[in-house]
C-alpha cells in the first residue's frame, strides 16, 4: 500500500485499524518531500519537528484508546501566506523572508485542534500575486505532471505538494482563482468558499474584499471534510459569518438545473479544453439534469478588467504596512525617514508587487478615483446582479476553470497582461464572493483540465454534492 | 500613455523607490494595463450603486474588555521589530 496516495478517510481508517501509525505516516511523507521536492520545489519551509511532534501526539491518543478526529494524523501542507505560530511565513516575498508568525491563523487553530500534522509551508507568487508561482521571490515550483510547466498559481506550491503526494491535502488562498486554477493545472479538487465562510484571521492580506481561504484535495470528500472544519464565524474576522446549514440530502440529479454561461466559451479558449469541459457538463445531462444556456454579459473580459482595478487598489492599501519599521526587511542605510521607506520597500518587493502597488495607488489617487475605482465597484454590483438573476433560473453554473492547461515555465512572464488573462474565468466569481469548486474532468496531452461549478452564497455543500456525482463517474473511467 | 512625471509622483505616494530603468518600464506597462481598463467605459453605470460587501453584515462589534494574554502578545510582536529603544519602536527622525 502506498501510504502517500491515501485520502483522509482511508488514512483515518488505517490509523484506527493500526495498519500504520501517525508517525510512520508522517515519516513516509517527509521522506517523499526529501526525495521529490528537489525537483518540484513545492515547499518553502518543511516543518519536520512540528509534524513529528503532532504525529506522536495522535499516536499517544490512539494508544490510550481514545477517539481521534477525522483529520487526526493526516498530513497537511499550508500556503505560506497563512500564519502558523512559530513557523516562518514569507508570503513568497523577500520583505518577509525572516518573519516568524507569532500566532496561529484561525483555520490553523481549528485544524490543530483536529490533530492535523503540518508538513510545511508551500511556495506561492509573492503576496499571492500571480497565476504561475513563478513570481515567488525564492524559486518557481514545477508541475508534477510535467516539470517543464507551471503548477498554476498563486497556490502552486500547495497544488504541487498534493499532486506529487508530498501531502494528503493542502490549504490555499484564492483571490482570483489562486485555488481553483492550480487545482485544474495539477488535477486536484479546489474549493473557493463563499466570501466570509472561512475566517481570514491569520491570512496575510492581499485584497481584503476578495481574499478567501480554502482546501486543495485529491477528492471532493476530502474538500468537504476540510471545509467543515475551517468554516464558521470567528470573532477575529468581522467579515466572517455563521455557517448556514443548507440541507441537500434530497439532492437528486433529475431536479438539478445547470446554467452554462455562453461568455465562458467564447474566443480565447483552447478547443480541446472546451471539448473536455463540454463533455463533462453533457454527462450531467445524460444523468438526468437539465441544461440551460444563459448569458452573463460582464462576467469574463469586463470582470477581469474590473478585478484589475479593485484588487491593486486594495493591494496598495494593504501593503502600505510593510515599511521596514515594525517587522520584515528594512534598508540598512537611509538619509531620512522617507528615504528609509523608499529603500526598504524597493529592496523588499518584487516586480509584480511593485507594479500592482503602483496601479492601485494610481487608481485611488486624486482625479482618478471615480474613473477607475468607483466605476469598477459599480460594475461589480452589475456582475453580482447578473449572477443573482441567473440563480433564479438555475441551481448552479458550470464553466471552464482556465482557457488552457498548464503553460510552460517562462511562457507568460514577460507580458503581465497575458498572465492576467489566465484568470479570465475566475474573476467574476471572486468579485461576487460566490462559492466555486474546480474538479478534474480530463487531460490534454497528459495535462489535467478541470471545470468549475459555481453556486449561490453558502451553497458549498450543494456544489460539492454535484461535483461528487461527476467525480464518481470520472474516476471509474 | 502616462507621463514619466506621473509615474514618479505615484511612486512617491506609494513610498516606493524606483530606479530610472524601473520608471521607464513602469511607464510602459502601466499604460498597457490602463488601456485595458478602457473596456470598462463601454458599460452604462448610471444609477448603479457601488458594491461594498459580498455578504451583508452590519456594525460587527465586540465587548470592550482587556485580554489577559495581551502582555505576552505585545512582547511577541515587539520581538519582530528591528529597532527598539526603551520599549518603543525606533524610526528615523520624523520632524
């Protein structure tokens, strides 16, 4: 039995039946990291001591014949933008290269209470700004399916770690596809929950109205287990909300109406990707679901442009905190205070981060606020309204995740706009704060391709249940 | 195309030091992205209210009480500060 390929429930059962111990399991994954990660570069920090001590604790609990939670002893990798007490948190940036988090993020606190075994922190684009993980200040991560290609981003390290079986599951963050797109590129399930469903406390902020934490897993079942643990209201995040219980036990495929927004299949999509995604949606029809073509006029090109106004604006405000005074990198020599700021930030931030800070500062500056930021926020209202209208007619929407499979390392680095376009199907959902899941549905020349299921706010369970219907069929083939 | 002076002005507002080369590159790249935003002018937004929250929440408050742990938390945060003098965060002279 290859222990590194097991799902959460399989691990749980194996631990209960004493087929292996939590320590043995952690050692299998640590050995795998030592061997594989030289090539893949998924991890920025491997927390070996933490993993071993957490695994031993679970083994002690088992030895005492006490119950262990479902996630107890299960190896986890965490995107380096989420704080774990006394572990380095770089957010993929030089400016936080030596930053040791003084506290646990709420999602980490919850996972630790469930006995999670933390393998380490995963690579990412600097401050989650990128779609390929090539914008990490440290090194690029490679796609385990083809090492000449990117794993997607910005949660590329998390996706590669799970795809290469160096962790059972991982946490990522999604601001505009940063969980869903790498899940698609690496053949995994990626869930972006509803805005507010998972506390952002301890998530290093990029664009606060758009940042979400969610799981990257091998199966929908695993995504559900993790989501159920990390979601819920948290006093430390005023935008988090109480979990709505929506009963979907009656979910019958014949009663499901699926909306297919035609704008997501317009020009720009790889024909093979379109074919695979359409075939996946068609499968639901043959199983009895109703399909309906709909229109969401602003949900692709306009949504992406709207996103690229709002996100940098929030970035420029959020990243103002990195001043070299309170923590993080600072300039060794400076003439005066303003020179100190200029130098500390110039040395600490990478190219893309600087570009977005500049863009956001411009969009928010006197004379441009109305033309850019305010206009974008009004279009955001229209985008949400279109979704609300669509959900009066259909239960869920199905779309591609990305226009192409994983692209080559270096392919889009020189042209920022072409990199931005990799997230064209991701932006509208993020702007509207809706839950969405990326599910593997095929391969193009050996490269995984996923499709996206979008739901109404707080209908995570519904989109996961619908995803599971396809997953059962797909893994059988 | 935005001007070089504009780029310098924005960089100053953002407290971002840029080299001459970076300013030139930024001028070109920012202009490209700003052109891309032109798409947004096609949309009629008259009478539309700007978006504020994905999920409606109002006045989220908490009880105003002192945390027991506060002191240890403060100590932990101060440990991250590069320069400290007598318990204060030290910076270059402001005035």
